[in-house]
């Protein structure tokens, strides 16, 4: 580790830099003065800390690291220089280079930087980029439209700093609404489940706007005012942030399971290479210990109180007085859940809105078993799982059904969902 002479910044290889939050806020004095006329060290510190803390939640470019520190993930500026090289080419040239790379993860940074560089050249070229990306979506081909929406959604999030909004004539909002409707009850009813799966998979590869790693969507549990449950199981994209943030190396998050982690040399979930290609599927191949460590990490990153749900709390969210399943009494079928190998693998979260639980949570039946906090038996070692999976019979997907595994097992049918207490944290 190398430090500056003032010990304000430390470089950790590979590719990260850690800085004191106060020092980082001071560095914003020039852009704050130039762009927002914010002057004075006290005000810069106050506004700078607020800005950086917001970025820790939203952007992923900076993240909380311990007390009073943050971590920059983008020490390597090769992507920016590649984008600058592209910007000097003609519009036809740079588009021919990036079009086949739009959905390749290793090109995402270059394309994002390219959008920022285009913004400096004027709105005409930004409009051209939007138009070209949208045109990669073929008429009446929902998966290709989903890919274009995913790519463009990621780019436009970056361009918010420039107050850029695509002109209505380009059809951005229309394309976005069309794709996101597959996650709503009325929209899903118009699109066969096979096509919804393909569209959601494409969206996951390009950038699913529902997936917010440091701000997962949490919904209230009916009849409980102080507990919330995740709308979806934790996704690969969310868990990836934990992996990349050295979650497996930081002993603070492993209050339980450190012995198992070190004995088994866990550094990522089982089957991680394949999972990493499907960011909006539920993460699988994680033990109860790994799920708990993720909750500890997320609580530390956000200042909120996350954990695994107690079994009775999970049941309270899934229980429907009209029947055995989260949606009620209708017999399970392919429009309601992913089970019994009707798909044969996990599906992107949220594509079965007809199977919604009373509180709005999705995928409470099928897709993946979900770790709960509790022991299955008071004197035992097994931890409760609920919800059934893509590989299980309908009876196992009933809201009242409990299963259990030892906390160190890692299976492709097991994931987890977050609980959040508002009495202990915001």
C-alpha cells in the first residue's frame, strides 16, 4: 500500500483508491465554484459530503469504506482514453466500432465514457447516439427492444449530470414503457411467459433499471409497521457489488461462518462465472453464512438495518387468506411461478406479476429457495428455507411449507431475500 505524504489517500492494488471523506469533499471546491457558485470551505465540506454520500448510494463509482472513508473503483482511465479516441472519429466510424459491443460488459465503461464525451460536443451527437441505440431494437421483437432499452437506460443515468433528456420524437419513453410493462400484471398478460423471460434476460445483460445494488426495493409486510421485505430475491447484480467490494475478505462481515469460509476457500458463489452473465436473476449457490455476510455488508454500506427474515415474518408476507399460495387458491401454473422444471433454471426476478404476494413481493413461490434467519429445530443446526424453487413440486412452493439445509450448503436452487427493520435503522 502506498500513501500520500499527508496520509489522506491510499492506493490498493488492483485498481482501487481509498480516501478520507473530508479530503475528497475539499477536492470539489473548484467544480462546485465553477458550476454551482458554492464558495467557502465550510459550505464546500457540507455540500461535498452530501454529494459524495449520495454517490455512494447511487453511482457505484465511490463506495463507503470504513469510518470516514470512501473508495474509488475507477483508478484506471483506459476506458476514458478509449472514448476520447472514438470521439475524434466520424459518427459513422465510432458507431461501427461500438454497435457490436453494446451488450459486452467489458465495453460498458468505454461506451459510458463515450456518452460523456459526446455531451461536450453538443446535443446533436447525443441525440444521434440515442437514435442509433434505439434502432438496434427490431420492430415487434421484444428481446432486442429490451437490450436497447437496457443499454440506453444505463447511458442516460450517467447523462443526468448534463440535464439531458432525449427528444420525444426519438421514442425512448415509448420503448422503455413497452419493455417494463412485462413486469406489470396487465402488460404480462399480453406477452407469453417465454417471451417475457427472453426480454428480461436481455434487459439483465444490458442494464435492468430495477436493480439498484445499494438501494434494493423494499415493501411493507401486511400488518407489520416496522419490517420491510425485499420486493425480489437478491439478484446477481446486487451480490456482485459485495464480491467486488472485497466482501469475502473483510472479516467484519463474517461474524458467523468465518471458519467455514476459510476452510472451503469461498471467494464467490458457486457457479459464479455463469451467474455473472445474468445480472437480474436471483443469486444462487450461496450458503446461509454468505447470505448473512452480504446483509452485514449492505447494512455497513448504507447505514440501514438489513438481515435475513425470520421464518414467521417471511410467512406473514407470503400468506394469502384466499389460498395456499402467495396469489391465493389458483393451481400453480407457468404464468404464476417458475417451478417443477417448467423453465429448467432460475429466471429473472419479477416476471410473474400474477403470482404477487399480498404485500406486492414477487417470486415468493418458486424460482429459488430463500434462506431464513431461524433454526429449523431449536436444538438443531439446519436453517429454514421457504418458497420452493425452479426444481421443486408445487406442494413445496406453498407459503406455509418449510424446508431446511445445513448453513454451509451451496446449491443452485437456493438464494435469499432481504428483510429491513425501520425501528433500528432508516
